[in-house]
C-alpha cells in the first residue's frame, strides 16, 4: 500500500540533533523527501552531510529529534524496536562496507537465511538461500563458505541477498558501491538495476559520487550540512543545476571524452565548512560559495520550487529574476 499521494516512503520535517559537550550537532536539520513506489531517489553529498543519518533514522537505528517518517501510509518514527520488527519485511538497509557488515563467523547460508529464521521462524532455509544466491549472481554451491572467502563485490552480493530474504518493498542503499573497485562497481550497479525491475523495488540510493547516483536514480536530492539544497529529476539536475554546491559537485565528475575532460572547468570550493556546532546565520554554504552576495550573509534560503519539480535552496534564481 502506498501513501495517499502515491508515496511509499515520506520524510517530513526530519531533524536529528545530537547533544555534544560544546552544543548541538545538527546532523539532519529539517528535511522533506518523498519516494514514489518503484522510484530510485539518489541522495548525494560530501561525507558528514547527514545523508547516512537520514537512512539510519528511517530504519530505526537513530531516534529522530522531530519530524515524521511515513512508510506505506504508516507513521514509524516513534515505534519501538519490537514494533519495528514486522516492518523489517518491508524496509531493509544495505551498508557501505561489505567487509564489516557480515559476521565473519557465520557461513553465507546462515547470514542470508538468518532473517528468515528470526522473522518467519523458518528452520529449513536452504532452498530459499540457494534461490536468493542465484538471484544476486552467486553460485549456491558456495553457501557453506565464510565471508572472508569472497571478494568485495561478492560480499556486497551476499549483503544484498540477505536484504532480499524477506521480500522488502523499499531498500535503503548506503554507499553500496563506494568500497568496491571501479570495475566491480558497475557490475553491482547493474545487478541493483536488474533486481529493481524484476522485483518491483523502491530504492533510496545514498552516495557521495554524483556519477554513481546518475546511473541509478530517477530523481536526485543534494544534501549539504544536514539540509536538502537541490532536488530535481536526474536529467534536469545534471543539465541545469541550480545550486552552486551542485555545480561544484558536478564539476568534479570526470567526463569519458578525453578532449572534454582536459578542457572542462573544475570548480574548487574554498573556504571553511562551518563547525557542526556553529549557529549558522544566512546561507549555510556562504563561506564556500563562489557566487555569494550580500543577502546570503543574513538570510537563509528556503527550499523552493523554482521550476516544475525542480527545487533549490538558493537566493540566486530570485536575484536573477529581479535583475531582468
Ligand atoms: Fe551561494 Fe547565496 Fe545561493 Fe547560498 S544563497 S548558495 S551563498 S548564492
């Protein structure tokens, strides 16, 4: 079942603030996201921008400070771990590090079959484990082996097979290919694409690399210091980025054509990122923004729809309009 407006997962006004000795770290500071059934939403930003905290909060690993998380029409942000348990069948998370996220003392069969044992009480999981291994391109005859006997790409496939065991509707993929060699990244991304189509999955795909997000996403949200600064469909955000931060991230993506690659302009971000506990006045990106002007010092831009489906948190579009 989807929410009333077709969304399978909705995040509204989400804040995650952590008290620290010198103040409060605003890891996530009021974000809204909506993911439609069957969609892949890319969530991109530098490390520390809060994107992983968003995913960890959605699956209940981190408690939100405020805001709502609605999964298939049901509010889940205040559920206890016991109440979240049945929802594991609908919502799964795949972590970045396939080396750290698999228990080294368990066989692959136990790792993949464990959710079936815990959530469904199944004792004989062998046939389903073999099926899941085939689904992710692993040879089922290797199911009695241990994680260290597999390559990084194979371990990420094991993590995926485990996440698929309960037939979820939504998978949160937290940097799922960042720890892999470039040649293996493409294979895992193709597998994710294929699984999405075959199983009708919905993804939140988190990455710091805009090239990876482009390959996978229908829409892309760009995050900076705990806030969404731009959101649009994939083609729009790559062809017509609105926010100077998105422009800078895009300028760092290599172009396959060597002639274009040699001549293209790279935007180097200078200036300091504000300390996570600093009270920010004006635009949070101001200290690094090559286009900052007076208004940016005093007024924080709100995320607004500047063109149909294209949202940005920057004063520039309004400033340019008033100049015309
Ligand atoms: Fe740059 Fe100003 Fe836009 Fe912020 S509001 S991104 S400082 S131009």
